[in-house]
C-alpha cells in the first residue's frame, strides 16, 4: 500500500492510493470519501465494527455481531485510520489482522470500504451484488449526520454503472429509516417495484420500500470487473 498526503496540505491525513482498478479490485472517489476494495482483514473488521453499534443494527439486523458487540472493541476500531494500523494498534489482534490480506470473492459481491478525506478515518462500507444489482451499506458513528450517506450510495451506483457494466442498481430500506431514504433520494435513486416486506438476517420482518438508480450514460466495465452473472440488470 502506498500512502500520500493531500497536495498542498502539510497537516492533511495520509491517505491510501490503491492504484487503478484491476483483478477484482476497484477505487471510487467522491467529494469527501475515498472508497476502495479492502486490502487486509483489518480493513474489513473495522468496516464491520462501523455497522455493529445498536443504532445501526436497528436497521441492519445482523444475525450476530460477535466480538463487535463489545462497545470498547467497536470504539477502538472505528477510531482507527488505515495509515495508523501498523503504528499504534489499539487492540492485541490488530497486527495479525493487518498481516492477513483480503481477497475479493465473487460470492461475496463487490465490497468497498470508505475513508474520510478530511481526517483519514474509516468512514463506512458499501457492497453491491452483481447478480441482482442490489446495494447496501452503512456509515461509522462519527460519519453520520454529515450527508456522507448520499456520497456512499452515489459511489455504489457509480461502481455498478461505470465499473461493472450495470444499467441500473437497486436498494431497499425500511420506511422508518428516514436518513437512508433521504440519502438514496439525494444520490439519484427513484422509486421502484419490490416486495413490500423483507426479512432481516436476525429474523425480523420489516416493511420495505425499493428504489432504483438508472445509469445516465452507457454502462461500462473497468479493468477490475469480473464476469457478471446472466441475471444482472444490464439494460433499462
């Protein structure tokens, strides 16, 4: 991994420069976020910690949060910056996770972690399933309430259109989750058909609304794109 400071800013945080897309890995940048395929298992662990707090789990409903249920573990991880991981590890297991590479797996969909450009901290996570065109994601507690959800969902749409060749991507949300609804709308998603009820991984059944983001330009594939299943949404 190569690290650099923002041009012209001595005190700016060091940021990863993951390079061009290739071999199942992608890079996307928005106004305030840098998103890229995780490089290590530590990257993935921090992203999971960012969505494991009770506020996020109210909407995500994972079947288990494991060790991330410990508030102290979550706080230590989500305050971490990628550039700091090998310098000041906050937990005993961090060096081990840092040494383990993350390898993209087609069955897990396309995964991007987000880093804040202003302070270099892990900001969140988004994923896209190429077979269905469905996206999901969440923000770390310190990144909420700043309008970054709009950028996160916009980046997921860009990943689908300009990297994976999808003509449209979809997302579902619970109507009571007004923050997600606002962010998706601001990111250019429009209402779409979908099942009115959805079962979360923890078994809770919720009301569901669905939205769709159609590409405004011809979809294209980047060098990192893998083969897309035949049921993917390639056309409007």
